[in-house]
């Protein structure tokens, strides 16, 4: 089987870095995108299979024309893109009321519109070949909206809807869509460089809650239960249909991590209970 060509956004650190490293280890070709290619991590630069690595400068917040140009550059390297992994993102901390309009726009520009622009730019080539896999990296926050993380949760809930629509629109064209929804993994996602938070709340109604959230996330940084190396292995298996995914049909949404599994299970059970309790009201509004 020919090696797959992967285009992965956000490879300077975190899950993107671990994924690109494991893609190379599995014998595939990784095209890693970074906002600053000069900061390519040593684990990629010095990888034994670094000959299968290419690095492209890309900021997912760039205009669509620049995104398209970067995707064209990536495609020209090997004549095709088999897998797109929309991984780039960050967490904006703050309450729904207090986040500024600019905070909301910036959060969605990276975490949602960047995904849409990348996906749109890649789909044409996949449609022409009638083959390809689009991976969207969601989150536990696409199932549960945590306090002071409403903007981030809004993005991840949005990705769930986009992924489902994309699957319906392109599955008949031979294109697969997979929404990977990691729980808490030990990366630098919660580091100051990847998590934006206000210095303090302007309102006494939220100040203690916000302080507790920021303190709690800081304490959790580098203490998360998930192993990003194992995550990368599972993710590559899911895309390639190997290992844990061998001879199995991979569903659209894949919560990954014990914490994510448990929270998603609880949310589904709560939803079923609410449907049962309120069924009479919910179905009472038809003409017939």
C-alpha cells in the first residue's frame, strides 16, 4: 500500500506535533504547517524518517487566497493530499457576557473559519480523485459547555455540525469525514501561549468563578490524564483502518480519552432521560 500524504495544521506543539511524528513513524508522508517554520521542533527535524517530512508556512487565519496557495503548494509536493487534519486552535477563557466582540471573532477565526477554509481548499482535489479523509479535531467541549469557556465550546459544537454536514455532502464522492474529540491530554494546550485569558473579571458576579477556572486550568497543565503519544497512534489507526480500527467501520464522531468517554456517556444518558420525561410536551405541537 502506498504511503498516505497527510497535511496537518498546527504542528509546532501539542497533538499536531505528536501526530506528525507518529505519521512519519508509520511510514507515511507528513506535510506539517506552522505559523513560524523556523520553530520546527527537533522531534520532527531530527526524525529518522525526516525525508518524508515537508514544512509549510501557514496561518489558518489568513485570507482564503493565501490558504488556497498554501494547499496548492502542499499538493504539488507529492501530487495529492490523502488526509487533511484540521488541528490548529487555542482556548479563549472568559464569560459569555464579558468576552469582547474581538475575542469571539478571533476564537472563531482560528477554531472554526480556519477549518472551513482549509477544508474547502482541499476538497476539490479529493473530489477529483474521489478519495480522501478530512479530520476535524473537536473536543470534549463539543459535548459539554464548561463555565468561562463558552467561546471555545461554541467553536467545538460548531465543528460537530459542520462535520456531520460535510459527511452527508461528500461521502458519496469517496471522501471520509472523521471528527476526533479528545478529552484532556498532556500537551501545552493549557499553557499561557495557547490559552488566552483576561487578567481579571470586571464584574464581582463572575470574578471568583473566573479566578477559580484560571487557577484550575493552570494546575491541570501537564497533569492531564491523556497520553498524546497513544492519542496519535489511535488517530492514525482510525484514518488508516489499522490497529484498533482494523476491519471496523469508524463512526463520524470519536470521543477519545477516558474522561471524554465518561462525560459523553453521561450527557447521552441525561439527554435520553430528558426526552422520556418531556416527550408529551415535545411532541404536542404538530397540526395532527
